[in-house]
């Protein structure tokens, strides 16, 4: 039984590691949709002020432009992870997630596959080996806002490698609990290896292709099995030590 528990643990951990790699892989170029080659559409209009309450928090928005973008997800933050202490994206916040997209010229060769990219809570950082080949105008971090819980859940299920279309409004906004309404700017410009950031109030999300969803689900299954196997091994060691 002890040998079975050890094999169970090792197999579960191996499955978790393998699916961690697979769930962050990018599709080949021949699997790209034509939409991700296009530039974002921005239609600026006179600024519109909005104010509403979301989960007890007063939100002030300044809408500046209609916005639509198609791209491939190269990185995202994970505000729901147990190890994060991120007040900006908690369950009470209208800001739900940061998604880093590439599109356009960065789809013409394997830049989107070869470039290491990661998100922290508020920025998208990219690096070597192909940083010199990146078109910095065709990569951006998208700070996503929504007061629609169904849309919030769909955003939470976006994975690396997804080809998606966002529609909404470019906004500046603030939350009352921050101590006044400290405004997050609509666009912050990037520098060196940090992509510019766009603040988007999302009104619609289309997922064109999600190749890694099955690996993300399988990864969670292996994580649960690894935890179960670890508990089983510890329990057996405890019992063996006492009998």
C-alpha cells in the first residue's frame, strides 16, 4: 500500500508538471484566425462620465473611446490564486484581470511563440530571446473591468493560447475604497521590455479558439490528485510510525 501511495503521488505530480507546460503552449501559425492579424479599432468620442455601485463600492468612470481588439493571449495574471494578496482584483473590485495580448505584426512569424512573457498584477513583461523582433505597438496589457458577473466568469476562464476578441470602452476609473477616486489612466505607455497597458471596460468577449482549455482542466485534476496523494502518504507514514 505504501508503494502504491508513492507511485500515485509521483504520477500525479508528473501529470501536473506536464499539463503546466501544455496549458501555456501557443498554437502554430497555421491555426491563427485572420482576426488576430488586424489592428485594434479605436473610435474616440467626447468624454462620458459614469458613476455606479458594484458590490458596495462606488465606481467612477470616464469613457473616452469605443474599442475592439482581436489577439492571442500570451500571458495573464491569476488573481484567484491562493498565494496572491491582490486587492486590485479581489471579488469586490470592478477590475477583474490583466490579459496580455499580441496581434498584427507579431503574428507574422513565431514571435508570439518564442518570446517569454509574464504578467504581474498590473504589467505585462516580455524578454529575450526575440525581444528585438517584437513590434511594441502590437503587444499590450489589458486591464479588464466589468460589472457583469457572467462576463467576469468568462474572463476568469481565459487561458494562454486563446484567440479572443474584446469589445468595450477605453476608460479611466477609480474606486471609493482606495481613499477618494484615485484614477487609473486609460493608457500607460510601455518602456523597454514592459508593454503598454490599456484599461478596458469590457462589454463583449468572443473566444475564437481555445486550444489549451482541456489542459487547464486536466491540470486542476492532477493538482487535486497530487494533494490527495500527499495526504495519503503522510497518513500512512503516521500510521506506520505509531503501529
